[in-house]
């Protein structure tokens, strides 16, 4: 099989370098391998599309969830039948946790040789072209934090960069304004924070949407409706404990689609990278792509 390996060389603080020789050896046991390194955000989209035009039969993303997201958006625009592999090197690698892909890079590389392509759902944000996400779409405070974390801080400090920035925003900045979310049956909710998920994990080992499933044709949505910094802090603390769904002001929805809008400027992040601002129309895209899984 002709395999294109697309690597984000700074993911996880550049830890690809300690595994590079072994990853190449593993993948070349069964495949004709070519490697490309990204140099700027968004480049993996272009590299994926070019590889498919050059008749590569499998695209493997090696980096964090953001690198995988770019490969997904490249492959689905060019040829959705091409299988995607993932060697996680990022801070959290949420998709790997949700899909059962080993977190160790060498074990994940062996899955490319030994695993099987399986169709999985994606989330889809309307647009021209649309934007797809593997794990989740975050709206409100978490998008504000993601936007403020600088790439150098992320590479140097990993997950701590988001924790420190979150504390800074909570202490020093006004919280985002409320926004409205309408699910497919027409019921509308006022929100201060929402996570729309295709997968159960969020930010690492946390379950904001524990019932989310990668191949059920639905999106799971957790909405937080209470205003105020203390309420938000209480919500976050209960998420860490896995007890947030019992809180007053928390709603849990399962839907095929949703519309989200606001009179104010409210940000959105997808798969851990800042995406843009409301309004958004989002829907489940069932069995959209092939992923190589254990």
C-alpha cells in the first residue's frame, strides 16, 4: 500500500524526533512510504489532497487532534474512500482515546499495518467548503481560552498552557455573552457554554458528553446555562469529577443537527483549535470517512 505520512514536527513538543526512525521502520514493513512535514497551520489539508492526487492509498496523520482535523478536511474534499491512519503525538489526542487507538506512537504505527478501515461519523459545520471535525465543537469560554493560547506556549507547556490561560481568562476577562442553540426539533436554549460532540472524550480523560458515539449518526450536546464566574468554576470542577450532568442549569441533548447564533461575538473551537465565530449550523455526517482502527 502506498502510504503518505503527514507529520506535524512541533506536536507534543517535537517528540516525533525520538520515534521517527522506528515509525519509518514499522510502516515500511508493509508499505511504500513517503513522508511530508507541515510548516504552518492548514498545510496538512493541502498535503492530503495532493497525496490523493498522486495516488497514495492511505493518509496517516502524525501529530495532535488539530493535525488529524486538517487531514480529515483534506481527504473528505478529495476522496472520502481513502483510509486515514493516526499516530497521536499531541497534548491530549482526544480522538485516539475515543477510537481506541494506542497513545504510544509505535503501537499506533503498528495499527496502520495490522488494523482495519472502518467507517466513522464526523461533525460537519456548514460552509463553502464545509468544515468537518472528528471529536467536538466548543462554544463560549473554552473557545476563548483556545484562541488566547499562543502556539509557542502550547508547544512548550502542553496541557498546562490551557489551564494557565483558563485561570487567567476566568480572573481577568469578562465571560462570553449568552448565545442561542436550536436543535433539530426546533427547541431553543440559551447557553453560556456548549460542547457539541461526535466523541465522548474532551480535553483528555474527561467526559462532558459521555453518551457520544463515533458511529451512531448523532451529535451529543452538553449545554451550561448558568451565568457567572462562580457557576462556571463549579461546572468545570464537576466535569473533572464526572458529575456535571446532575447540576442545575446543565442540559444534555442528542440531535442530528443544530443552529447556534448570538447578537454578540462568540467564538468556536473545533478539535482543540480556534475555528471562528457564530453563527454556525452543524450536523452529524454519518459514516463519512474510513479510519484505520484496531
